[in-house]
């Protein structure tokens, strides 16, 4: 039997009638009675700040890179590690929907419904650069997420050739992706340009002005 990092042997075990046992119990009870008012006061002082902060916001990572034979003509990502779908897949758990395709609109809608039902506020979609499978599926992800009032963010992955300049271009590109139908594309493009300029200022050192001696 262990208690913390110490080992208790039978000779050291507390026995009924041992006065030290009751003394320790009384001491702990007294400490708790002293701490209880302090805890209550702390919670009372924290309540206004908690109320002002509003409900918590939660986000979940989302990976739209799965493909299957029925929808895409080939399996992708289900086969990692030598697995052979549809019943043997590269996952610790077998999906309820089987070896699905992330490009199937009905699957995306069902997934977003499940995510929203779990109380999640935002979906952060994995993105592997312009023209990638994840990029082509980003618009359907956004449409499905909007259906259930979910926000969408992008997880910029380390795609081949990623650089400071390409990330700047990605910021501008992603600012208008999937939003051309809401009448605000031009305004968001201006915001994307501003974000790209800020990215440039952060990543490029300022030039020092020459000073006269």
C-alpha cells in the first residue's frame, strides 16, 4: 500500500485507539473550517468577472482529408500504416459512418450537426495550401458549418514550400474563401490585404535610417 511516495508497512499502519489518528483528523477538520470562509469569499468576488466574461467559447480541430472509393474513386488517409479499408482503417476507433469521404456534403452536414450539438462554437479546419485537397474542400466545410451557426478557422499546416511570403498570400487568399456569395467579398478582401501588410511588418525587420555622425 502506498501513500504518495512513501510506503506503509503493517507495523506503521494506524490502528483504532491510536491518539495520533484522531488528532490528525481534528487538525484537518479545523483547517477545512478555516478555509471554507476564504473559499466562499473568493467565489463571491469572482462572480462579477465570470458573469461579465460571458459563456465560454470552444473550438475543435477538423480534418477534411478522408476519401473513399464510392465518392472519390480511391481511399485517402484511411490506408495509412498499411490498413486496408473499408473495414480495416487507420484509426483507433471505427467511425459510425464507416470509411466516409470528407468531400461528401451529406457527411459534412451530419458532422457539423454533431459538432454543434456537442456545444462547440468553432471548427478549425486543417489546410495544406492552395490547390490541396483540404483547400478544395474548405468551401463545402464552411457551407456546412454555417448551416449550424458554427464559425470556421483555418489551421495552416506545414505544406511543401511554405514560407513567410506564401503565408502572407495565404492570409489574403483565405480571407475571401467561401464568402463570395454573401455580398461582402470586397470588404473582406480589403481586410485580408490589411492583415497581409501587418504580417509583413511582423516578419520583416525595419530598415534603419542612416544618421549623420
